[in-house]
C-alpha cells in the first residue's frame, strides 16, 4: 500500500510491511463511501487537523495466540464494531501476525463523519472512563472467543493490585536486536521470574 499526503505531497510506502496479515476499515452505517478508502479517510482527517492537534487515536491489543487467524479477525471486528463504530467512529484495523505476539493496531477517527468530510471533534470520546470500559470489554470479548473456540485460557484486564496479587506487572519486551540485546535479555529474565511467582 502506498499513500500520498494531499497537503505535503509526501509518499508513504507500506508495501514492505510483511507481518500485516489483515487490514480493514469499518465505518458507521450510512457513512459516506470515502470513509472506507484509507487514503481518502486519513487525507480528510489531516485536512481538518489544527497545528499540533491529534489526528487519530490508536488502540493496540494483543490477540490470543490460542485462536486461529480467522478467529482473531472475527474477534477484532466484533470488538471494534461494538465499542467504536457504534459510537460513530471509523476504525482502521491492521493485524500484525508476529510469531508469539499477534496483535492489532486500530486507528480511530476523533470527529463525526459527514457526507463531505469531518464535522466537529467529539470531546465525549476522550472521557477517561471510556478507557476502563474499553479495556474491560476487550477482556470479555477475548474470553468469549476463547470459550467459543473450546480453550480454557482466559485473560484479565485488571492490574495485579486489583486482582490481589502482590507482584509487579511484567514489562513489554519488544523486539530483540543487536543494539538492545542486553536490555531485552534483562526484561525477558524479569518477566520469566514474575511468571514463576504467580
């Protein structure tokens, strides 16, 4: 996929992103046809952006490794539709099928969508209570999908403290490279220790 910014003329080349196994745009019922064209959608979002203003919100979720790719796709589609599209947002979904770390990036619009472009910003979509609601909804969606697929594994969105576990949380390991090998090994070792304590 190549996209050209209409404002700057800059070309963005995503053709080398080999780990992207699924891409889709979900829009509210009755949205203008341009809302499901990635280049037009984000071009129009860019047009209405003020200097230093936020262009979109990104949600990143880990996908249960127990599920098949088709089940992961169905899960993220159901979740995005129920939590974001139902409010009037447009969601741009991209699944990254990394070995041992399948996850989805979802870019969400921040304004009402109208026939010829975007309307005003929806400040109610920034309410802090929504983050907690979205996290809990993701855990429930994952657990429902796992149960339907016959898996015993479950996830919990709550912190260790909220769950009554007197242990630090694991840390994000990221990708191991020659430049960060020592720090990555330390993070991996720490996470392995935490898991043995649970």
